[in-house]
C-alpha cells in the first residue's frame, strides 16, 4: 500500500469525468487500498480516484469516528438508485480544498449500487454523514466539487485563496 499525493483545487484534473471500471481486479483492489491509506493519512472520511489523478469510477469512504473501529467502504462504479425527496444541508469539506468548508444541500438519504472489492454487486442505504459523503465522492467522478454547489461568489473566493497559497508553496519550494 502507498500514500499518494492528493491534487489540490483549482486543478483541471479535478474537473474531468471518470470512466467506469470493467471489473474490480487486483489492480483496482490495490488502487482502493492505496486510496484508503491516503485518505486515512490525511484524516479524511472519503476520497475519489480523480483526487489522486486516476480517472476511474472508484471511491473509498470511512465515516467511523476516532476511537471507533475503522469501517472502510470500497466502491467501484457507484450509482444512486434511489434518493429521498427530503433534502438537508450539511457542512462539507474536501481533501482537495483543505481548510475550507461550506453548507451543501443534498438528498437526505440515498441508496447506492456498486461493485465491492471482490467485484460483487452490493447496495447500501445511507443517511446522515454517510449519505453526504457518498454523494460528495460520487460528484468527484463527474468533475464536480462541493464548491460547485454554493454561490459563485463564495466559490471564487475559496478557489482564489487556494490558488494563491499553492503559488506561495511553489515559490518557496
Ligand atoms: Ni472531496
């Protein structure tokens, strides 16, 4: 397993659409494990493959709280097969937009169909933080970031600040 570097916004690679995987084989399993290790190292609760520069429909999630046993979820080709009419706002952050948070309104509950790490078709019904997280990670597969759900004024402010701090980092590196 390996900790990979996470792409920070703004970056055109985060705006690209990912492709479905044909089959969850050894290579995809290794990708899932690397993504989980990368996510845990960054103290995140979810990570999508495009965030490490891989344009494949693969996401990993672990919303267990600190002190609780880990509960890693590996998903390939996730699709939402049902969503609740009720929507609710939750504060979201993203490892590709470090230190920025905003409230995003999404369906409160969703049912997701996906391939697990053994290439088995599974379904998961999610609510609360898991519902937010799975929808947020699936957005990444379409090239959508959580800031694309908020006002352009706030989005541009966040992206401007991020691109400024990236510049400073490159200059001092
Ligand atoms: Ni994210």
